[in-house]
């Protein structure tokens, strides 16, 4: 749950991250971005997780190409869980 919340927070606050994600999503058939919602309900978490899964390929391409880096406080805590990207 922390990883989903961190990714949602990163892309909701980072204008540069949003822009790069939108550019990568243009290459995909499914161009839905990350949907935001409230912070306390489980259904909101499910919405976040579903929207992250839709654009996970685009996020991975952004990370592997180096256009975005997860070095902010919101996402730096889970970098160890995805060592193949860094």
C-alpha cells in the first residue's frame, strides 16, 4: 500500500513527472493516467492501484530511460524494492 501511495503522491505533485508520464502514455494503446482520489477509503486505494497498473509500463520506460528519477521524499523509501530500475 505504501508503494501505491508513494507513486500516486509523486505523480500528483511533480509537474515534470506528470509531463514525462503523459509523453510515454502517448505510445501506449491505453492512455489513461494515474487517477487521484481521497486518502482514507479502501475503494480509493483500489482506484489508485488500478490506475498505476494501467500506466506501469510507461512509468518503467520513464525510469529506465532516465527521464524521471525517484529521488523525492515521497518515493525514495521504496527504491530498494525496485533495484533493476536503478
